């Protein structure tokens, strides 16, 4: 079983910020905070975050989807992970990847580097440019822990 969430968003540039702010809740946390304009103070910052918390910690995968109002050309994503070590059961994921929607199929992007899981910073991944109507972050969680995101940026 996996946990699934969808947000509507727009690709960002330095001058471009949020456009549509609509979220659909499917589990415990609202995914809206991942689009916030501010930057978290640290990965442990509890002010705004999203996690795939589930009572069934055997659920090892989850995803969050960014749907664009019209096809967008994108080539980079950056995630700032939430991790409440010492206070709770949310950790950086064991691994993650970006997929893009191609018609009705989801395909992995052609990443040009490694997918990072470091705390207290944005983990950027560049990939071969794609034109798509949606991106998806797919995470594999660490054993016995949930995973969480502070912010997700798309360029």
C-alpha cells in the first residue's frame, strides 16, 4: 500500500511564485505547505510540513503529485525534507525519484545526478527537460518511519 497526495502547482523561477492554491486531501496531512513561499529554518521546523504518516508503518512508499494547469517545460526539482528525529517518527526517505506524466503513463525523468536525502537544505535534482502536465515525487521510506517534505520547488 502507498500513500498518495495531489497538489496543483506551477513551475517556479526567481520571479514567479504560486499561482493556483488547491489541494485535495487523501490522508492525514494537507500537502499545501510544500508550496509555501518561505524557506524552513531547518528540517525539524514544525511550522509547515507534509508527511505520509500512516498507522501502517509497513506502507513503505508514497507519492505527491504536482499538476500543472497547462503543459509545462521543466528541468529541475528541489526538495527540502522534514525530519523530526528526537521528537517523532518522520525521517528523510531512504530514497526518492521524480516521474513525469506522459499521456496516461508515468515515466522516470532522466536525472543528471544523484537524488539527495540530506537534512537542512534543498536537495536539487536536474534532469533532461520534459514537457508535461504533472510531476510526481515518489518516496521509499526508511523502515518503521514515515517521510516528510517541507518544500518542493520546480523549475
